[in-house]
């Protein structure tokens, strides 16, 4: 009779039992704990590999939470600045401008710090998750996601360091020089790479979920990736519509930025839910 390779759900030790024992209550030879033997073969991969993937997904969830905090922080800073300045705030003679520059600089520093920590934790979790079984076909997508995440994080760091330097100038000038153009280009490149990172990570989740037999979770991850791509493609059109609708109030820039941050928060929340759900479904 053929042997059935199973993993003890209590201690993670690999056991070889007779196939006729499938579905019966067994006792682990290592920890002496009782468990019910599965009736179907378990996914390929040693207990050590799955434990490493589990810890990696946990780190990724923590990094995602920090990124969500960064989005909330930036939205708060933008709202405070918009509410405390009037239409004349761009006037060089405006006295409180220096204080607002300090507020903007502090907010940017906080946003930068949380973004760097979040990206670092997510990248660290991604590297640990590279232990996913090769048979799943998920490693390639995760490697692509990590490459985009790291380069995008570096570009975002450069953009915000430049932004802080410009915002703390004595004259408070934010436009009209090459540094400002560099900030805009670096920020755009960072956002594109971060979106590509999330799209590649969605494919990683799809592959791993299918490998585990979690079809519903794989469909949800696929829908996430498709909807994210559609929203990114439609973002310029939505921004124009928001600007037209809010032009009478003079706050079209604020409204469009806050709308983008709300959308980022929603997608981050969805992504965190997918990662946490998959983590709970990993074999022990």
C-alpha cells in the first residue's frame, strides 16, 4: 500500500502514513498530538517552507498597515493645510506661509518615514515568501513585485527628500526650477512602479491560492488586479471630472488628491484582506 505524505498540524513534522489511514484520527510520533489525517494529498512544500511563507505574509501585512497609515497621514496633512490657508496662500506676502511650510515639511517627513518603513517591511516579507513551492509558479511574480517595490520605494524617497528641501526654502517657491521637475518625475515613476508591484503581487496571490486549491481566493485576487488596472487607466479621466466639478469651489486640487488617497486606502485594505486570508489557509 502506498504511503501518504502528511504534515502534523500541531508541530509541523512531516509524516509518512499508510494511505489506508486517510480520514482517520492519528497520533503524531513527534509531539504525540492527535489529529485527523487528510483525505487528499497536501500541497507540495516542506513544513519549513510553508512556515517561512507564513511569516513572510505576516510581515507583508504589517508593512501594508504601515502604508495605510502613511496614506491617512498624507490625507490629514493635505486637509489641514487646505483648511488653514485661504486662496491668497500662494501670495509671497502671506505672513503665515513659513509656518505652513514647516507644517508641510513635518507632514512630508512623517509620510516619508511611514512609507519607507512600510515598503521595507513589505519587501522583507516578500523575500521570506520567496520560499513558496516552485511548483506553484508564484516565485517569478513575487520576484517581479519585489523589484518594482524596491525601485519604486527608492524613487519615492528621492522625490520626498527633494520636496522637503523645496518646501523649506526661505521664499517657499515650489515651481519654476529643475528640482521641482525632478520631484514630479520621480514621484510619477515611483507611483507607476508601486502600482506594477501590486499588480504582480496579485498574480503571486492567484498562483499560490490555486496551488492550495483556494479557487474563491484566487478569483478575488484576480479581480483585485483587474480592477486596480482599470482604475489606474481611468484615473486621468476621473481627475478631470473631479476638477470640473470642484472648480467653482477653488479646491479641485485638494478634492482630486483626497479622492486618489481614498482609492489608495480602499485598495490597500482589500489587498491586506487577501494576504491575511491566504496566510490563514497555508498548511501547517
